[in-house]
C-alpha cells in the first residue's frame, strides 16, 4: 500500500486505526500455495485477524475457529461455515451443538471429554461428525500420545457417532528453522504408522500448524520470509506425498498486510529524551505477544522522509509501560503528524489490552485496489462497557 493511500485513510477515517490490504493477504496465500504445492490444503487460523474473513482467498480450504466468539464472527460475517475446523481447548456441549448445527466441516478433540461431547451431540441429532484428535506437545493442549492411541483403538466401540479422520498437531509459533518442522513431521509419521499397525487406522486428514516465523524488525525484507518458506516447503512436500496434509497458519498469512496509523499528539523533551505521545498505544499495537519497545519495527511518517531525530514513541495510557518504541530515528516530528507502523496484520488488532484505561477503540479498515476502503469497525471515543446509568455497587 503506498503512502498516498495511507494518507487518504488517515484523512477520511482519522486515527488511531488499522488498515488491512486484502490484495497483500491474497498474494501471501498464493505464495504459500505455490510453495507447498497443490497436494497441500491451507487453513487460515482466524485468531490472527478475524477482520480478514470478509476477503478470504480461494486458496484456503479451511478456516480454524477456536472459540464461541470466533464462531459468532463467522456466522455474522457470512464466512463459509462448511470450511470451519472447530477447535479450542475449552469446549462445552453447547459449543459443540451450536457448531454442529452450523454445519462445520471438522471438530478437533483435545481430550476424551471433547469426544464425549461430540459423540453425544451427533447421537442426539442422529448424525455424524468428522473429528481430528490433537496430539499433545508438552503443554495443556491436546491429548497425550498413549491416550490418543487408546481412544482411536476404541473408536468403534465407544464413539459410534464420531468419524475419526486424523490428527491435529501444533507445537508453537515463531519457528525459524526447517529442521524443527522436519522433526515434528517425523513425529507425525511415526504416530501414523503406529496407528495403522496397531489400530488399523489410516488418517485421511492431517492438520499441521507450522508456526512459521515472521521477521518484524530492523533487518527484515520480503526475501527473509520467502527464503524460510522455500526451506520449509522442502520438508512439507515429501510428507504430503505420504499423507493428506493441511497446513494451518495465521501469522505468516496475515502479518504483511497490516498497517497501524497513529497521530503525534504531544512532543516534549524530558531528561534529554524526545518523547512523542501518540493517540494509540500498547493497548492497540502488539507485534509478537509482547511489547516491542526495545525493537524497531518498520515505521514511516506520512508526508515526511529521512530520519535525523531520535524519539521515544509512547502511547496514551497512564502507565510507564506504554512505550511503543524506546528509540527510533525519524524525520523531525510536529504535532498532528501521522506515524505508520507496518506489518501488523496478525494478532495486533485482537491481542492488545484494549479495555485498559478505556481509551478510544481504533477503527478497522480493509483496502483493495478493486474495492477501495471498507470500514469494518468505526473509531469510538471510549472502550464500550455495559455500565449501569444509575444505581450503586451492591458488592
């Protein structure tokens, strides 16, 4: 997205706000599809950015939904419900029944309890449901390998309403080495062989989350991401020749397409440091599950070039933690200048501490060359809370 388009967005919709370029999103999906090949299905994990659902590229076979709230977003946005893989570590019977009635494609099971809920639901509705069992990897997520094998061995006797079709495996994010992914695929290969030999079970769906890293900071180039993708594809493709594989990712698909615009509201020098107070803050901008203050993400100042003055960029929250960037060299700033943070298409819009101090909720726009701007959520003055107009606190 060029600076002129960003200036138009700031002028028309104000700051703070996000803009997601859906052409870039579609381009990233196409690059991943080309790298992994036609044999590999792609799944977009919407927790990375649910606002991109309205412009889901055709390369995606599935969308991963991990909560009742995300399911509501899919229902309200007109997303293809028959592409949903309904996941999540905490499912209730009511959640399962709702997803079943929506006609989701596949359920994940992270415990025997999940299998019981799914089995009861489909029996109550005289139906069937496809299920993949999540393999644990040293955390609260998934099912221990020994128990997973036991559940599959008992599938016909205990879970007649469930069609177990495969395995779900995701171990974490920010993976920068293909050998890490190769090792995880070896684990899956060994498990699939064991299940076939001991349980007569042949997986028809393997859901694997690569957790590919995205480089956000100083030395990042597009080639950084594409080189990693090329390396990983060399271990993905051989596995996909042996098993029906779907790769699930969020960050790697979405990060590149996002821009965050915030305005310089006040500029001052304290103790020799030039501080900029922005109308956004860490409640809205979050790159990698943490405050990136000591790192410098890609930043532009609209209508200004160069970088000859050091600034500490801070937000509007009344806490010393609200530091966006501790030190960055930018053109000399004036009040009202719009600062653009790039590559924040993943997580930032949904992961910040939005309610803290009840600051403005930023607007959310999408943009494509064909359709122009679409406003998904308007800027509001304060975080919306359901507070009583009158009366006291009984506690």
